[in-house]
C-alpha cells in the first residue's frame, strides 16, 4: 500500500513537471529580429551575426517593418543606413527571444527584447 502511494506521488510530480515544461512556446530556438522604421526615410540594414554571417534587409519604407529574421544566438551587429548616414546597434541575442530594432524620426535606435515564453 505504501509503495502504491509513493509511486502515485512520483507519477503525479512527473506529470506536473512535464505539463509545466510542455507549456513553453519556445525550446532553445534561435533568436529572431525585425527592424521597425519609425523614421522619416527608407532604411537598409546590414546584419552581422555571431557566426560571421551577413544578411541584408534593403529598402524598408518609413512607417513599416521588416519580416522577422532568425539568427544564431550571440553578439549581433546591426548597421542601419538612412540616406548617406550610418548608425550601428549591437546586442547580445539570446535563444527564445524576439527583438525589435526600432529607428525613430531622430535616427535613435532602440532594441526591444521579448521573451517568447511569456
């Protein structure tokens, strides 16, 4: 009888832990980022990822955003071109996060991280 109670307790705890772990929306997936152009001109972005890859997102019209791009986690550099001016933003990108790279009307860059598990 004691063995049944112990096994039932262990099974209950195991099921509870599986449910909690299974509720995550993201399981060590690569981070994603998009660029939001809240500025006054079209922008282009060059992205250098931690793995040494380079990606370009060209001609993002003012008032719009790019699609999300997925990268390996790690240090990532965003070089944003606005007309003849260039602005740089760098950040540590972590798994299971989405990042909004926002450039405003004054060409100020803000990085907004969002945990996909919340």
